[in-house]
C-alpha cells in the first residue's frame, strides 16, 4: 500500500471523527449535488416534452435499482472487508478484496443486464404503468440495462477508493461523467447541432455514454497506477475463500437492497393507480426533496469510511463517538435545510413543470413528507454502521422493516382512505418508526463483532 493511503489511514484512526466526516463528505456532497443537478436538469428537459416523458426515468429506476441492488450487496460487503483490513493493517488482504470485488461486479452486471434487457416489456406491464407513459419507459429502461456493466465497473472502483478513505478521486471522475451527461442531454433529447432528435431515448443514451466514460477513466487510473495503487490482471483472479466470504456477507445486503428497490416498484405502482398527475408530482417533488437528502447521503458515506477502518482496528469508542456526532449533524442540517425547502416548495416545483395539478400535488407531497426527513438521515447513520461492520443481515432486516412492514402497507391502506395524501403520510410515518427501531438495534451493540481477527 502506498504512503498516500497509509497517511489517509493514520488520519482516519486518529483525527476527530466530526472533522474527518466533514472533510471526507465535502467531495461527496459536490458529487451528489452535481448528480442531483443532472437529475433535475434531466427532469427539466424531459418536462418540456410532457408528463409521459418526465415520468419515464422515475418509473424505470426502481426496476434498474432492483437489479443493481442485487449486485450492490457485494459492493457493501467488499467495502466492509477492504476498509476493515485496511484499518487493521492487513494490506495484502485489502488488495485481494479489491480484485475479488471487481470480478464479482463484472460477472454479475453482464448477466443481469442481458436478462433485464429482454424482460423489460413484461416487467413494465406487471407494474401497471399508465398507457400514455408505457412506450417511452420501455425505450428508456432497455438502454439502462445495456449500460449496467459500465455502471458497475465505476461502482467497484468508487467502493474501493472510499473504503481506503479517498473520496476526492471518485468525485472528480464521476463529476466529469455527469458533466458530459449534462451537455449531451439537450443535444440528444431535442436534436440540437448535428444530433438527431431522440426524446426520452436521447436522455437514456446520454446517461449510458457518461457511465462508459467514467468506467474507462477509472480503469485507466488503476491500471497505470496513477493513484498510488496499481492493479494487475492477476489481482482479478478470484480467491475462493475470500470470494465466498464476500458473497456470504453480500447476499443479505443484496437481498435487502433488491427487495427495497422492488418495494419502490410496488410503491410506484400504488402511486400510478392515481394517474399521471400523481406520478409526475412524485417524480419531480422527490427530486426536489433529494436536494436536502443528498447532503445527508454524503455525510453517511463519509461516515462509512471512518467507521470501517476504526472497526478493523477495534477502536469501538471512536466508532461510538463518530456515530453520535453523525446523528447530531444529520438532525441539525436536515432540519435547517428542510425549513428552507418548505418555504420555497412552490417555486422549486414550478422550475420543472407548469402543470397546475402537478404543482399542487407536489406541494402536498413535500408538506406531508417534510417532518420525516431528519429521521431518514439518522436511519442512514445506523444502517451505515450495520453494513460497514459486516452485520449485513441485521442491516437487511432494518431496511425491510422500514419498507415492507411499514411504508408499503401504510401507503396502500392510507391511500385507499385518504387518496394521495394518505400515501405521502404513510411514507413519512415509515421513516420515523424505522429510525426508532434502528436506534434500538444500535443499543444492542452487535456491531462490535467485526470481520477481521
């Protein structure tokens, strides 16, 4: 391991956890905000084509997310092994974990992307997608499945670098890819310059190309050793014992992640029963809400880098200190930003669509969901600890309770009773109750049973 990553390791094991979280989160906040800017810009351009076009990405992502989440479980497990081995000073085992993670991602993404491509029409029919949105969503989703291997290669390298405590490099690479996407979006959607007009298909192609570019750049940096860490083809050769360990820890995370994504398909299906106005309102307002939540996501990703290496070193007191400070930081920050979001909710929604029905329903969603936003961020703190500690089964259970035992039943039942307002209230209540359950799990202390000897 190069002196660069040894220095980062020393900082993670000794510096104030709050200072570290802010330092590591800063690049991730930039990345998440740029990614959000892309999503909002994508929504903005597609919104100019009407309800059908603007709804296609939202209806597609739960499907792609279900497939991706099956593989992302291996990423979560790989992150836990890499970060804990790095923290404990077992650098060769950390390196082997990196190679095994890349190989597992590559195999899974090729198989799942191919299967998903051919199953797209059947999947969308099962979701009861509104007829005026179906055709565009099929086009968008098929291209997303083609691009899944490119996405997973990028994910693998991002997981590796974050586990080592480097959040700056993944940010730079992914921001470049997103900026390419931002430029290509209007060109391909509306047929500007010498490009043909492709509408929703153009938005999907822009995303696929940006994923390809980012993955190629990551591969170049690692193959050439530009980051102080050089991977060779022999590093990708599976280590049977290690691969089985990653798979065994990854399976619960994969099941949890995929069932959560599948749950969002059910949630979208519930919303879709109220028509394209409800779907468009959810699509736009949810992205507006993520202006706030994306910052919380970055903090919790940074927290994982701090937790993993300290757990590997068995610094449990520092781990508890980091969790406590992350809870406080999430609560204060999300609450403050949520107030600003509430004040400007009408203006923010109106930036993306001028349909008065969609704007009114979007405001309704934000108003009902707002109170649960701090609980959403704090829930992420506890699940980050569970996954980074390698307690993936427990993390899976927490996630499934939130969505399948709380959110979907509440949204369905309250939706029948109170219409779309009931759906939004059910989503809100599920986050609050799940956060309290996650806190009780934290008090049990099973997260101290780490992966390393």
